[in-house]
């Protein structure tokens, strides 16, 4: 918004999820909730259909606008914000086009890549802004083709800022947003949902308010699906504008752009760029408190809440679009006070669903990436088919290589110094590594007083679900069973259960107990002896970094470990333990020891050598207790193993 | 066997099932049990691999030989026998080649079609015999191609009977079984498993016992996978033969052919054809009792049991091949006394699995054909893909037309006169039809004193599982809710449960309650009002013969109504209520009123007009209670409906 004076962008999100966690993950689950209770409709509908359905059902919605950040670190933070704010259930988000920031490039801060991340990794319905002035037709077509390739389905068509002081029309060029709308419809037919900008007080450069309305009508008649407006300060302004639009035959949805005032300077800058006039009654309140940021923000929230209430109460407004300025607090506060922030959005599946159209049918994944869903999406992005119903139905395509896994959205959110504080400036033995795992599980500070809030395999704190297993996990980690993933068994809890529930209401969810850990070859030897006694009740896969693999899985078949039964549909089994993909996960899981942990230390340092030793000699083990209606026997397996060792 | 003097045929069966019933069917379940506890291995292995696995595991097996019958009625009876004897768990069956009976034709009594039925409709691993003498290479290739096309995977290669009195070798012709073995391997590579005949006392036309052993070795070295022997009367005969075979380097499995003596005349005929000598000690017993069939059979059973015990105790015999003469009693008795008849063979799936290689992956079907699995297999035989995991995964191919559904294996086993006794020589009202349905449910005789043991939709008596619902079914049928299919809800019973269990042991099976019935439009009107109260808990499909269709199923999605959770594998959901295929089933279900019932009566007769009226005016209804952990609410739905009507 602040980057583009001409129009407010438009944004918000609908089917969502996040990267921080998923079923059986040890990282926090709060941020992985998806907003939409109806799985299928939501994943298969286009944005304009979702909008229509919400309008028909009388269900009010909101959307969120963000701009691309300037640095890679800021991008990592913005993505976390997508996850957190996505949890509130936006119908869509939008990402502004930043002509100065090489917006169509592959840079991690470009508009294109930020929008790509929102769709593919955060599972958010996303609109990408695009401006056309001062660009060639080929450039624009190239951007649109790239957007389509990345799975983006919605474009906000804008004119953009003129380069010079006074703007002049180019013959045969893209002079107005309407030219871009026409171009999109000509070249891409009905593929994109197209949004255009509306100006409740008229575009600052338009001859008149009436002339501007006419331009808007042209954009709509050229093929735009809906309108998002520039910000305004009084609800009457918008309601009059809407009435005027309808009077001249504009019938598509018109979404008011809401700008919660968050500070004196941002307001001033915005007003300058947008050439809007701030009403005197607002100036009167703000000027006296202009140095008190908190007071201004509180006032801004109050103002936004009361204006939004008036809009919603009018009966003609069904959704609200928020200019967030990439900030969380004010917008979230307004949404919560309006009661349209989803406090407990339902998850359509236990893991983070990608919003890429190609992945619509995807409904089963290996459990191994439960805490690293973005990595999973990244490594499977080249797949043509996604498993639907059964894991084995997909012809086990190769997983993407690890060589690119340093990509910014797969990296830890925490800087090196913080990681060193959490994982130890200096390691003295394998036991000091056990201690780090144990602190992560318990939430207690380590011996230097720092809490361990992430691990190489889990970028977020322990998931609520994993809390159920905390006591046992602590015990085993202390003794060198270094757990990185687990889930309890569940025998038919309602799908609305706040901790383990997912999918449509009226269903029942089930889980087999799962435990995944690194451990020494000594422990593995004892474990194998113990496992013999459990026969087929416990399935295991045990592998070291060289790929030496021990398993009792029959015929390398996948084992379903999470499933749900719902009214009027087939069984959904979203998580499996798959012996084949486990070997791809193994490479990633072992590499994380080196890439994220060992490399914090100097080469040849004792700390680095300890991690390297573990990497070279430990085994990665997963265990499934097949007998889900009985008490989880995996803790007994581990106890028996330690007993055998003593 | 009696049709072919040269060699004993070979036969038995392994993965099996039948046509009489299946999950949720109202017909008897006893005959639908499948013999093999390991679903996948069994369906994917070739016969020689199954044999090897059984040998390795020390698990003794048997097989059964049949010959093609002379009439279509006898063929229908033989197929019922396949179902019943298949239930005992043969590793395979075999069907002899009857050169006089146009064995490769499409006649319902040909060797080819009988074997086809055994494989495709009865789900039995089947060996088709084939003789080569007096046939052209093209004829033989044509037979083999046809066999392959029909899904047959095993051939017994035989010479066959010479046409004249004295047989002369043809240059370049097929003179010996070994020529046929070579031809099969040349033309079909490794596609078929090939069996050849062995003669424990030497072939009657061979120069010597030793020369005959050499011929056998040639057949094996030409590519035969195993040997089945001609019958013999003493275990020493076989054990010596086996030792002699091994001495000259024959290492493939050699299966003894067992002939339980069943009567004086059949023994005499057999001896004449096979040129075998009956030992004096047997003659001494039989001659004095030659007119007492029962006594001879008892003696034959005793003799066979003791000989089989000696063979099995020798440690070198792992399977026994029975010449059944198409009779059930003696062979079944011997097998039961030996303890190798599976009293409770496990079902790999709740419905009758076809043994056609194309259908290997098939593991989900609509519930509608539960009582008519042969019809389902027939109507889907042209499908290229079979649903695996999800019903929707198959691109909903068209069902085969009904025009051919009079095919003999889809017809009722009972003749017209019997059906009239059961269903009424004369119908006086719709209520007299209700009475027939009620008698079928209760097992009580009808007003003329006849028990109703089958219905047009169910060719067998009520299934054990349906017995659980008997009381309620009786009540509703009496009032005009004419049930044709139902299953109770099941919330996690062990997969070994004798009534509702299926699949490998160590698993849990589940069901949603299901009820399918015909009923009047008056009742449907009330029912629809009642169903509103149950909202999404109950899914319904209601359709009349014209295809007017009322449903609350979302997006025409299938609803899984039977599923199982097993150690180390994905969820299996073998039965669904599918809205799309329901319309194909509807055509069949309505047509059965006319084809099987109305046509028993004269045209224009009142009885026929009553059935015609029901056909034209009733609705076919199915109901699913989605809330499987709670008490089945479908009876309450029906009670509420009757209450509303009163």
C-alpha cells in the first residue's frame, strides 16, 4: 500500500496452514490450524466462488495485504507472520508489486517469490499485484506465465506509478489498469481471477468522481471479477461509493479497504502518497498524542472497529480488506474485536495443506516431514501427481535433491548466536547433546539459562499434542533416545477435538502411536532383541547415514498412522509411515545434524566432532504400535531396551 | 479324469471366495469365506510361488480336479460346488480338457468357460488342462491366447487320447506333451505356469517304467513347473516314484493324485480307462459290498485317509491333489479327517475376490452388488483399471449393459417350479409380496408350507451377519419396507471375528450401518420428512425405475461403509455407497423384479401385474448411518416414518 500510491492492494486468505508443525510433529500446533471447515469445496473452488459462497451463507470474512520485505531475514519473518495471521482464517492475502524491487525475479524478496511462498508453503489463497505502466507486453506476459507456473491463481491488475512527474499516455502501450485486465483475459482466458482497485473518493488524477466511476466500470466490463477499494476514513464514504457503483451497473463484489491507523508517521506518509485528506476530527485527536505510538494505535484500533461495525451492519458489506503494513498487532486486534478472527480454525487435514492448484487432490503424506512441511512441499514440487487416497498410488517419484535446501524458507528462523545459546557454545560429550534434546522437550532452561525453543528438525516449540507425551519423552531423551517426531495413539476422537481433531465436523479421527529418534548402535542392538518379542504389533525401520536399513515392514508397504472417518465420504488417511520415502527423509534428517548444528562450530573443534560422530554412527529409528485401541506399547519397548542394557 | 485316460489331471485352489454372498449381503456368508490369510501375497503370487511358500512354511495344502459338465444346468450346479468346495481352501482347482465337448469354445459347458468361471467369478486359482494330439499348432495357439485373455494363468500340458486304435507319430505335429510344453514356452514365454502328468507305475503305453521317467524328465526340462501324478492305490507306489524321479534329476514339486473310491462302477470305469490294476486286497473288500454305495464310499474314504496320512507323514509330500469326479462328499470328508480342510478360512476382503490377474489391485466395490458378486464381476469385466484405495480413483467407467445378464452364471440356481412355490403360485396384493420378503427374513414357511430360501436379489439364505438384524428386518418387511441388503454398524471388532471379520489377523474392522429396500411412494414421502431431522447423520439415495433421484450426498461423493485397519499397511475400505454406480445397480435391481419374478406368471395375470406395479411405482432406497460408534439409528428412522404415517 505504502509502496503504491494509486490503489490499495487487496489481500486475505482462506484455506491455510503453516510450516511450523503438523500431525505428530513435536513443534507447536497452534500455528498450523487451517481456517476452512469444508475441506473439498475449499480446496477446489476459485477465489471468486469462495467469495460468493461466503456471501450467500452470510459468513463475514476478511483479507490481509502485505508488501514484499527488503531483506532475506525480513522475508523469513514475514513468512512466519503469514503462518500466524493465516491461522486466523483470512479468505485470502495479497502481495503488492514493488517495481523498484525487481518484483518478477527469483530473489527471495521479490513480490513473485513472496506470493509463491504464501501459496505453496503457507497454503494461503493469494493475490499477486501487478502493475503495467512503463512495461512491455512481453514483460507482462512473462510475469503472468511465471505466476501461473508457480501456482498463483489471482492477479490484482493495476496501472502503477508513472515514472516521470507528469504522466503521458503511450500509444499501443499499457496506459491504464483496464489494458492489463484486457491483456490477461486475451492471453490467459479465464485462468486468473482478476481484481481491480476502486477509489471511494475518486482517483486523485481523475477528471472527476463520476469520470473515475466510469473508468472503474470499464475495468469490470473488461473482465475483472471483484474490486478492492483504496482506504477511506468514514463508512459513509464507502457506502455512497458502493451505491454509486451499483447505480451505473457495477454488480461484482466491492470490498472496502481498511487501514487501522498504527502511528503518526505511517499515517502521514500514506496520506502524502495516496493524496487523501485526513478528516479534521481525526487530526484533532492525533495531533496532541503524536509522540505516543501506543495511544495512536489504540485510537486507530477503536476507529477501525467502529467503522468496520458500521460497514458490516449496513448489510451490503460481506468482507473487509486490511492494509496491514506487514504488522500483526493492530489488524489482529481489530479482527478479534469484530469477532471474525477464527480463534480455533478447523484443520482440513492434520498437516499444512499447500494451495497450489496441482496439489488439490493431495491428501496423504509421509509422517517424517511432519515438522518440516515446507521442506516436504519444496522437495515434491516437481511431482506431476500427488497421492490421493493411498500413498502407493503415486508411482513413488523421486524426491527433490537436498542441494538447494538452504533456500531461505527452509532455514531456521533463529540466527547463529541464538542457536549457540540454545544448543551449547561448547559440547563436551554425547551426553551434552542428550541434554539439549531433553531441554527442548521439558521447556526448562539449559545449564546456561537459555530455553531451547527449536531444534534442527523442529523450528517451533513442542506441539500441544506432543505435550501429552512429555514425561515419557523427557525420560528417554535423557538416556540417549533422541526423539524428533512422535504422536500418541487415538481411538476414535471426534473430528472437532481441539488437540487432535481435523477435517469436517461429525467425523472421528484415529492414530497409531509413532516414535522417531536417533540413537546409538548399542541401543539399536538391544532394541532389535526387544522388538522380536512384539512381533507384528510394532513395525520398525532402522537406518544409518550409509543407508544400512533394518525393517520388519512387509513388502515395503506404507503403514497408515493417521486416519479419519467422516459422514458421506471415503476414508481419509493423511499420514503414513512409508519405507521408501523414509530413505529420502533419512538423508535430510542426517544432513540437518551437520548443516544446522555441526557447522555452528569451528572445523576440527571438539563440539563439531561430537556432532559429526553422532551423524556418522547413530541410527535413525521409527516405531509404530499397530494396536491403536490398546495402550501405547512403545514406551514399554524403550523401557525393555534399557532394562536389557543394564 | 474319467474323460482322459492318459494322465490324472491336476486341480485345487487357493485364494478363493464365492458368489453367494459378501459384506453386508443378506445371503449366506458361510460360502463366501476366502482361504488365504495373507491378502496381498496371495493375490499377487503365481501358483508355483504359492506352492513354494506353502512348502517352505510347512503348511500342507490340497487341490481339486473337476471335469466340464454336459448340460447348462449341471454347469450352474458345478459352479455352486466350486463356491462350496472353494470355501475349504484349495490351493487351486483344475478343469479337464474334454476334446469331445468343444473344449475351447464359448459354450457354457466348455472346459475353457468353466475354467473362466472358476477364476473370474469364483476367485479360484485354476489350471486349465489342454491336450495337443490331433490338433494344429494354430488351434493350440488360439486356445492358449484365449485362455490368457480370460485371465487363466496355468495350463496342464497333456498329450491327449489318440483318435485311432493304434496311435502313430505325426511328423512336425504335436505328438507328446513335451511338444506342447515347448510350444507354450516358445510362444508365451514365462506367462503360464505349466504342469505335466506323472505316472507312478509308468504310462501304460511306455516301453518301460524307466523310459517313462525319462519322458517325464524331458517334459520338466522343456519348462514344466510341477508334476501331478495319475492316481495310485498304495503310498509306497508314489514314494518310490518320487525317489526315482529325484534320482534322475527331477527337482520340481511332484503332487500325488488321490482318488477316493466312491462307488463300484466309477472305479471299474476308471480302471478300464487308465489301464491301472486294482490291488487284490482292495478287490477283496469291494466285491462283497458292490451293491452298497454307502459302504463302498465309507471304505474309500478310510482308504484315502490312511494313504494320505502315510504320504504326509513321509515328510516329502506337501500337497495332495484330489480327483473329485465332480462330487463333494467323499473328498470333503477325507480332507476334513486329514485336518487340511479350512473350517473357517479367512476372507481377504468382505466380498468375493476375483482371481483374474487384471483385478489384482481391486479392493473397493459398491455395496449394492454384495449379494450378486458374479453380476458385478461380469458387468465390470471390460474395465481396464480397478479401483484401488478409493472408489473415485477409477474414472467411473461405464457398467456393462444388462442385456446379457441372463447368462447362466447370473441365473437363479432354482428351477421355475421351486420359485413359484417359494414366491407364490398366485399373488393377490402388494401385501402378499411383503409376506414373501418376510418369510425369507424369518426362515418360517410361507402359507403353503414352503420355506423361502432365495430372492431375486439374494440367491442364498440369509447371511449370518444379517441374522443379527433379523427381528427388526422382519418388522419392517411386514409393513412394506422390502429389504434387499443391510449391514449392522461395527466399531472396531478384531479382524478375526468369525462373523464380521476379514483381512489379515491383528487388525480391526469397522462398518457403518446400511439398509437398502424397495418401498412405496407414500412411505418415501414420510421418510423424507423424517430424514430431515437426522441431517448429515444419515445419508440417503432414493430412486425410482425412471431414474428420479433424491439424495443428500455431498457432490456425489462415495461414502465408505466398511473399512479395516491392519498392522503395517494402509487403510483398506472395501465397500462404499457410491451415488454414481447406484444408478447402474438401480437398473439391475428393478429388472430383477421382472426377469426373475414377474415372468414366472402368465402375461396379463393378476400376479404378474402386481409385480409390474411394484416395479413401476416403488422406490429403491438406501440409508447409511454415519455415526458408527453410536447405536444404529436406521431402525429409529423407519419407526419414525411409520409413526408419521399413522
